[in-house]
């Protein structure tokens, strides 16, 4: 299942337009906050899909049978670009467990790149719901490899993928590897360059949020 939150106009499409806008991108605080807000809205939408249970809540004047999330998800993100969206999800799933991975493109002289994973910190994943955030779903290679790496720790029962902008190539790759994955996007673009960047996209989300890095 693929959910494009810009398929209908909402505040999300306004925030995505600001993420893309070169005249606004120089404001890193605004860029990070827009990523965070998009993730907050997606987190709210995901919460509707999670199983609930009834809890008897005592109020100052009586008791109320309230619906609450039956089981907290695990929020996972890819360092560093995913941190802003992760914070947005954590604002809403404030009791969730957390997982962090490092995944980056190691560029080769011929212009190709390999996905390198060097760090993983996570709780027990067995039979849990994982919400994995990364701002850009381009080729899908880093997300597929990250999911596979997480599965080595524990066989989770479902994965939600949260991104600001995705492209169709990346979506297809994710669903080929993870047919039951649920993808949530701020918007979807059609094209990808030979170097694996989304067009028109927005550029390098990690650099725009946190500063230019040394190319590896």
C-alpha cells in the first residue's frame, strides 16, 4: 500500500513545496521543522491503522472506557538525514521504543555507489510494528538494506516506511523486497537521475537539514 499525502491538497503539500523551494532551503531550522511536521501528520495517519484496546480511565468525576494503542511501535530511522522526521514521529508516539541505523552511499570512481551499514542500535524487534523514516526514497537501496539488517535482529510483523518525497523506482524496489510494507509519502516524483537523485526532488535532505558532509 502506498499513501501519497499530496494527492489531495493539505498543509502537507504546502510544507513539501517549501522543502523543494531553493529560496527557502537556506533556512535549516524551517527545513527541519517542515520534515518534522510532515512526519507528525503521517504519524497521526499511521495511528489509525494500529490495533487499539479499551482502557478504563479514572477521571476526577468518574471513569471512562477509552481507546488506546494496544502496542507501541518501534520508531527506526537512518542517520543522519532521518533524524528530523524521527523526531516528528516521536512527538506523537512518545512512548515508543527507538532504533537507529547508519546507512550511507559509498561512491565509486565510476559514479556508482554501494550502500554501507556500520551501526545499529535497537530493541527486540520480534513480532513488533516498525515505523522506519528516511526523508528521500530514491533508489530504495538503502531502505531495503536497512530493513534486511533489522530482520537479522528480529522478525517484526509489519513495517511502515515514512518519507517526505519518494520516486516510483524506489517504491517498486521496496514493494518487490517487502510486499507487505506500507509506504507513506509527502509526495511522489516520477524520475531519478543516473546518480540516484530524485527529480525534481529537493536536493540532499541531510545536507539541507544538518550541513554539507564530506563525500565518501
